[in-house]
């Protein structure tokens, strides 16, 4: 029960890694709020995780984020843990990248993550922890992955700067960088067929020294660790949960 009476907000908590983390936080006593865009999966998540409160809020909508945070901060309530996990994929070879795709991926995966932290700062204070989902894709050269890799690499850089700025306020900021994880994400890449995804999946498994995809719960356990008091002397860290894929290449 590491999170008893702790207030937790998970941005992107109705699917995959975010949902596994919502479950984990709730099972350990937290008061969990989470966001997503899809009302159906938000409702399903609230049924699966009794007590967790879902909110349909797009992370790129600054006004909706402000309303959510105003509500969560009513009566002087604060946030102990902020998990910034919302993210989208998108593959395109260099010759086919469009500005529209680039902007959409950078808006969700980089810009809005940083602004969400900026907007949440009034609710955070000494002892609070921020965890951000990165990706080992930020540090590898997977063909077709320039847009996503650039956004997540930017997020990694921003994470370190934010950790440095907030350390004197007693707020820790860390990143979890998953390798290939079995979640709906891979199947949500616009314009990529099921057969292409299966081929990509096989290639990803081949690139992992442990020769398998990871599970959302395996990433969630790392998120919970970094968010907990067990990680009290850890800030600006990037914890890879990738079966050795990044370091053992
Ligand atoms: N799966 C992998 O192999 C892998 C590897 C490295 C990094 N990651 C990162 O892990 C994180 C979670 O991904 P996942 O694998 O668990 O995939 P997922 O199941 O597709 O989950 C993505 C989550 O982000 C939310 N989201 C996306 N765009 C949003 C927006 N504009 N506003 C609010 N919420 C938004 C989604 O909500 P809706 O469903 O409602 O859209 C969903 O909750 C992402 O940041 C992803 O880049 C995943």
C-alpha cells in the first residue's frame, strides 16, 4: 500500500500502459483520476478499477486540461503523483512524412506533455513525483520512425531540464522508456495494415535480447516504483523497460 491516501493523476489512463498503472496505483491505496479520449474505454476502465475516476480530456486541449485541474484542485486539494503517459504512434518514411502528421505527433507526444506539467504545477509541491512515458525508440534508428523518435527524444530532453528546475522545490521528475510492449498502440498507426503491423512486431521481438514483447504491467511496475517513496533519491532518471533492447544492441 505504497500510495495510501495519495492523489494520483494519469494522463492517458484508459488503455495499455496507462490502464495497467491506474490499476496498480488503485490497488495500492491511491485516489486515482485518469484521462483519455475514448469515452467507451474510459467507462470500461472505471468499471475494471473501482474508485478510479475517468475524465474525457484531450491532452492537447489546454482549456479542458485547465478545467480538469481546477476541479481536482478544489478545496485546496493537491496532487502527489502526475503520470504523463498519453502518446500516439505514426510511421512514415522520410519521403512521405507530412507536416500534418509531424505536428499531430509532436503536439500529443511532446508539446502537450510539457504544457500539462506546466498547468499542473500549482497542484504539485514538496514530495510530489512526476513520471513521464518516453520510448527507447527515441534513441534508436528504426526506419520510418523519425516523427515519433524526434518527439520522444525531445520529451527526454525536456524531462531532464524540468527535473533540474523542480529539484529545489522537492518535486522529482523521471521517465520510463518502454521497449516493444503488447498494447493497442501498434495497431493504431494510421495507414499501417494489420499484416505490416505483424511484420513489424516480429522485427521488434527479434531486436529484443529477451525475444519477446513486454507486458503493460511490467512497465506499470517501473512507473509505480519511480512514483513511490522508494525512489526518493531518484530524479532525472530514464528507466528503460525493454528486455535489454537499448543497452544490449
Ligand atoms: N506499446 C509500446 O510498444 C510503447 C513503446 C514505447 C513507448 N510507448 C509509449 O507508452 C505510452 C502508452 O502507450 P500504450 O502502448 O499503452 O498505447 P495505448 O494503449 O494506445 O495508450 C495510449 C494512451 O494515450 C491516450 N492518448 C492518446 N492521445 C491522447 C490525447 N490527445 N489526449 C489524451 N489521451 C491521449 C490514449 O487514450 P485514447 O485511447 O482514449 O485515445 C491511451 O490512454 C505512449 O506514450 C507511448 O508512446 C509505448
